[in-house]
């Protein structure tokens, strides 16, 4: 979407990227929902940790929310350093998202630093030419360094979320069993359809995942599950995430739930969600050659979470 004058010499040619290409081809998954508090950040962090820990994947979490909750949730295990994602989004640059990412104590898990300036970037993006395509461009070489890139989107359909949807191969939509959360699913899927029509024809819906399911509310859960499956049966993930205080406690400690309590119920369910994600990406033809699926002996004995 650059002005074509560049190619005929009026404008300086686009400079080469500063990041050398790697050998991988990440699947980019936007974790998005119009509502706050439905489990986007918890899902991004825990699914990412599960993929890195038990499926030997190289995972990058991109925190697109100015509230910086990904960073907050993992603050005790994140290495220092990294630059501002907002700066990359605001001005043309040859730098890439992978260049500002920092490692964590979990091998294979990297994240972008918390960036409150994203609130400013949300507005400044409006003035950029090709404003919806900026993140996609910033990930173009970064993708070759990871197996999975998860984008934690803010709780609205603003510029950053749209950038996330344009940069992504597919969207994972967390939803908790409450009517208001369900009503948000429709809005989000509408935005996905619009983005697909206008900007990213290959965008797919990975699935809807019910989170924070309190087993004590059996009747409500059943009504919500029925409502969701009536409308989006094919998209509803078979794995549900229970309401589990271990997730919130791990966030308070600033670490992932596997370091906090790998035997907790939600820890096991997120491993199952990771397994389902990998299978679904393969079924959708999104998983590239050479990616590992072998959980080997790494997998913890955390499946005792049934029932
Ligand atoms: N499965 C769960 N069980 C218990 N608490 C949860 C669960 N998922 C999320 N939470 C808590 O709910 C709150 C909102 O979740 P969060 O992932 O931050 O939502 P979002 O990113 O959509 O705003 C957080 O305080 C988080 O700790
Ligand atoms: Mg969040």
C-alpha cells in the first residue's frame, strides 16, 4: 500500500528490514473479544505458556493492550529490556516486533514489553497511511522466528484490534458464560467478516472458547453453551476453561499457572486447549511444515483435572 512513486525513484526506496529472516513460519493468532474481563489476557498468557512448555514451541506474546496485562501477569518471570511497541506502530520503521521482544524464564516463551503508550498509538495510527496494515508489516520477518504468535487485543474494536485482525491468520474468541459476553461475540465475528472482506481475505476463526466457567452455575452454563452452539456450533471449542482461582493467584504472583500450580484444573484445561489448537490449525491447513506436535515426556501429569 505504499505510494508507487517509490518504485520510479521520486521517493527513497523502502529500507531493508533490520531483522534477518529465520527459518520458521509462525501462525499468528489474535485473541480478541469486544468485551473486557472475558479471559483474553489469561488465555493469551496461559495458552502461550502451555504451547512453549509442553509442545516445545517458540511462542511470542504481543501485548496490544495499553493496560499491559500480559506483562503484569508474567512480571516475575520476564527478563528486563525491550523497547516500546507503540514507537514501532507510530512511525515508519525498518525494525520488527521480534527485535523488541524479551525472554521469560519459560524456555521458548517471549513477550513484548508492557507499553502504556499504546493508548497514544491507538490515536496516532489513525493518521498513518495504510493504518490497518502496520502490525502485519511489523511481524512480516518476526514470523520467521516463531511457531506461534499470540496477539492479546484490547477490549474494543479500535485501530489496535483491527491491526491485530489484519496481521492474524486466525482469531480465538474467549467468552465467559454471561449474556453480555455472548452478545459481544457477535460484534467481534462481524468485525472479522468485515476485515476478511476488505483487508485480510485469509483470516479465519480458530474458535470460541468458554472461559471462567463456574460449575456451580450448571443451568446458566447450559443455556449459554446452547446459545453459542446454536449460532456457532462449528466454532465452539470442545475444551472449556473452568473458573479456577489458581489462574488469578498465578497472576498475583506474576508467573504462569504452570509455575504456580501445574496440577490445577485450569492448567490442565489450557494444555488441552493447546492440543486442540494445534490439531485445529492443522485441520485448517494453517500449520506449516516442520512444526513440532510431539508432547513427548514433557507433558505434566496434570490431566487429573477431570470431573
Ligand atoms: N478461568 C478463570 N478462572 C478464574 N479467574 C479468571 C479466569 N480467567 C480469567 N480470570 C480472571 O478474570 C479477570 C479478567 O480476565 P482477563 O484475562 O484479564 O480478561 P480480559 O483480558 O478479557 O480483560 C482477571 O482478573 C483474571 O485473573
Ligand atoms: Mg486483557
